[in-house]
C-alpha cells in the first residue's frame, strides 16, 4: 500500500520500525497483539504495525536533508496510540501519537470490535 509519497528510504524506514516494534513476526508469524484499531486511512488490524497506521496519510513522511539530498523516512505511530492512552506524547506543548511529526496522528483510534465489525 505504499503510495506516491513513498520514495527513497520510506519503505525501508517503515519496515525497520515495524521490525523493532514486532520483532518475531518474520520468524514465527506471531505478532505483538493489540486491541483492534482503525487508522484514519481505514486500515483495521490488531497488531503493532507502527507503519501501517500512517502509510497512506497526508504527511506520511518526514523529509530530512543531509549532504544535499532529501530523504523521506516515514512517520510512525507511537505505543500510546495502540494502547488507547489519552495522554499520548508531548513535545514543546504539542501532543500527538506519531513520530517525528506529532501532527500526523492527533487522535486515538475509536475502540473497535474484532475485525472492526460495526
């Protein structure tokens, strides 16, 4: 589901972040299970896939220029978003559930039933 905003290192940063959040899935298929969540892009899951939450959103990437080249690592969802914790993360008076751009996820997922069935 990597859209046009995903260039250079975006997919790599997405997968590296997910490897750190859910390290054993590649080996035995076991996920870090979470409550069911629904991302703003309509993605419904019950695992700690920190990149999937943000992958198709506006501002999904965070441009960083180094040595004359601009790289586009992906913003990632933070643990409080998956835990439905209102406190989230605060920096310089701004609260959010994504990093490094806190403004990508500013609200929690609604609490969902299994498979996001209404």
